[in-house]
C-alpha cells in the first residue's frame, strides 16, 4: 500500500501556519478528480505511472479507483481500508490504527491533531498557488518530506509529492476536480462472492 499513501502530515505550534492546508482538507469533501500517480524507486530515474479517479467524502473517507495500467481499488472509511485487485480475486482489509494512519497522507490531511505530532509545516505563496512543505520531527518516521501544492483561488490540492525513508519518491497530481453527490456507502467495500479476504 505504500505506493499510494505515505504522508500528508504536518505539524504546527501556531495554527495559522497551516491555515491553507486546513482549508484544502475541508475543500476536498464531496469532490471527484482524475489522478495520476508516479512512483520512482530509489536509484531509478523512470517512474511507474498509474492513473484513475478518486472520490473524497469528509476526510478520512476516500475511494481511489485505479484504471491504468491495472484495475484496483482502495476504499477508506477512516477506521478500515480495503485494497481490492479484481485480477487476483483478493481483497486486503486493514484496521487503521494510529500508527497506520500516521503513515497515510490523505488521512492525516484531515486530522490536525495527528499531523501536529510528527511534522513541522511551512506555507509559501508561489504565483497562483500555495506551496506547503512538511518536514518530519523524527528521522525514524516513514516520511522524509512532503510538498503539497494548493490552488490559492479554490483551495484545491493540485499536487502531493513525498519521499519515504527508503528513498522512494511518489507524486500525485489531481486534475478536473468537480463536485459530485456522495454517501457513506461509497466509502465501504463489500467483497464480491468468491473473493479471498485477507485481514491485516
């Protein structure tokens, strides 16, 4: 799961320092977007590229539907996640305890208290965007650094880039963000008949 999530965490001693990031977290609710994910392993120059659509409820509820190059699905309700690969006929169900949530970027985005435990945040205006940098307080954490680009006019997240402690780099780009109707049922997954369920 680390190719999808690792760290939108931040930490502030003065809440104003993360004002734009907090607005961006709130602005995601009830939106759908196209995403492109680039994952570059340490020591490599060529990225592995995947894409699909994501639907956001009130964070931490999310539904990431990958369509290229392979079909797969990540669903989050805040307490559990489901990772479903149709071609494998398998779904992995994970209990999102505090440790796991601290390593998942978009979960932490909507949780200021959890973010504040592990990161120092800086927000810098740049053209029509705000660039938010997040640096970990501890070298033992999963994340080595995060950069979030937010459109100043709409407060919508455009790009999330982070590096993990193994030196792998991940970039998410969100485009075509638009409102859509959502319900809590969208952020729960019921495995189809005949699918193997693996609990973590």
